[in-house]
C-alpha cells in the first residue's frame, strides 16, 4: 500500500516535470512574423484608400479617421521641420568659423 502511494507520488512529480505546452500564438504575432501590421486596421491601402467613388469620377469624401491621420501626419511634418531648423540654427551659432577667436596678443 505504501508502495502504491510512492508510485502515485512519483507519477505526479513526473507529470509536473513535463514542459507545459506553449500558449497559442496570437493573430497579431503571426501577422508580425509574416511581415505585415499586427492588426488589419494598420497602415496600408485597405485603410488609407477610399472604398468607393462617385460614378462621375469624383472621389468619396474622406472619413473622420482619414482626416485625423492627415492632420497627425501634417503636425509631424511641421514638428520635424521646426526641429531641423532649430538644429541648423544651433549649428550656425556654434560654427567655429563664425565665432571670433581672441588671441593673447589682442586686448
């Protein structure tokens, strides 16, 4: 009887030593592994191009999300330009050719 208990204990311990199965891969991880955006609402033609147009060729009016993304992109461009200009101004201020150098002979 004691041998059975020891055997059961050994079986339980052996079961616990086995590695647990890997959790299933999420769809976003699979999409990233394939080289595409993690969600279907990521950047691309399905999100950014219009779904339809008028029969006379006029484009459809932009959606709120498209307008928001355009505004965010425009703000990003303005910020990048401002940072670039400030960097150029800082470079000009620190240019050794434009800074007057005083020697010990000059008073």
